[in-house]
């Protein structure tokens, strides 16, 4: 705008009579070009302050030196408003607005006390100059409006991106932690350990995994584990269980936490039956093509546990207690294609599932433990 205004003066005052005005306008146009160069080289703060200070000095001088015909004082108003766009500091904005406003009225006052301007301009330029400067002021207002709309669109886009990124981070967090624990961690920065009086822990493990895995290429092995564990994820979600972790070929989940319920053992057995059937079907499909396949052992035990979040890097939701250890023993003492229950788990589901008593089985570090195989749901 500054270059445009002073280019107007350069073109208007070309005669020798107004040679001083010509050079004033020419120097000012060059000065505004310098500000653009500073901005081009990322000297933004220097360019902004130089722009505002020069406007105050330049247009105040033009108004007083040229008189009211020049109408330069009107440029002080949009230049003052420009500080709103150029700066974020409220004090700096106020200072520039204040000086531009005060100098505008000083210039107006000077017209009443200065009998003859230093440079006398012809009266017939009064209307064109005023029209041109009002057009400049109008364009500044339009620029303000356009910039405001642009900033709003930019802000909305940034907010949308932030919302999307937050949704992604929340989704990732929910893949690691239960929803209640994730919400607590986001709200307080920590997740307190909890004691659960009654939960059901389920372990699955592929039988002869090491031997079978050694016959498979790495890509095929990882793809097969991913396909199985992906199916397990869907199954336990449908039955309201919580995935705890995977360790090698072992998959650990639990029911009755973090939201407690009375059906966690039944839910775990139903999930185990579905997992068993999935592996049976997959085994049959693999056998038809002569591909390696896994068989599975499943162990279930019910009892108290402590749950919490551990670690600072790659933190994880985990559970501890003798219940976890005994559930692991149920798996290791089981047989391929079978679901092995402890006495505690059996007592909770014996009215709903047909089970066969195996007798007392020696479990590592646990002694002789009563165990049961689940046959299927009881038919009523």
C-alpha cells in the first residue's frame, strides 16, 4: 500500500514546481521496498517496527509540510490499525495506535495554525488526493477482513488437525490401556494400582511352537501369529475381556477388570471355546494345503489380582498375583485343543458348561491341583 500511495505521488508531482514532493515520494517508495526486502530475508520484527515508525514520521511530515490538500494525515489511521496485524504484544499495539491517533489530530490542528504549508499544492488536487487515500484506506480494511477470514480458516484447520491427532493418540492409548485407565492417565498423569477381588485370567499357548516355527520362513511365521492373535483380539472384545499382553506365542487376557462384573468366568470360557474352534478350523484349512499349523492349549483360573500401569517408556497395563501364576499353570498342564479350568473357575461355571474332571494334576511350584476340561455349554 505504501509503495502504491507514493507511486501515485511520484506520478502526480512530476513538474519542476513540485520537485521536492516528487523526491519525497520517490524516497518513501524506495524505503517501503527496503521493508519488503527485510521481510524477504525473514527480518520480520525489524521490518514491522521500521514500517510503523516510518509511517508515523513520514505521513505526519507530509501532512504538516504539504497542508490539507495532500490528505496524508488520513493514512495515519489505517497505519495505526495495521499494528493489530503486525504485532501480538498488546502494549506495542497500543503505543502505535496511540501515536498514530494523536499525530492525526496534531496534523489536523496544524492546518489551523500554519498559515502557509512548506510546499504549496494546487487546490485542484484536493479531491483526487482524498479520493485516492480513502480508496487506500478502504483497501486496508478489505485486507483486514480478508486476513481475518484467512486466519479463521487457518485456525479452524489447525483445530481440526489437533482434533484428528488427539483422536489418533487416544486410539493408540486405548490400544495399550483399558479405557478407564487411559482416561485416568490423561486426567491425572498417573494411574493408581487397583486390587480386584475376583477376576478370571486366561492364557493361550501354541503347542510345539518352537519346533513348528523353525520350519516356517520369518514372514510366514509373523503373518500366521498376527492372523491368530488378530482373531483372538476380536473374540475377547466380543466377550468383554481385556487383552493384557502377548509374550512370544502366549496370549494373556482377563475378565472382570477394569470394570467389574459377575460373569467374567463365563465370558472367559465362551471366549476360550470360540478361540478353540477358530484354531480347529484354521488347522483343517492348513492341513488341506499341507501348510504348517498351530494347535493350542488354553488355561483359565479365577481369583484376586492387582492391576496397574508400569514403566515410563512403552508403559503397559499388567496384572500380578498368584491367580496369574495359577492360570499360567492351567495352560501349561493342559492338552492341545483343550480348555483347562482350575477348581475355582469350575465352581463359577459348572451350572452352565459341561466339564470333565481330570483329577489332581501336579502343577509346577503349586503341588497337586484339581483340574477340569471344558467340553462345551450345557444343553437345557
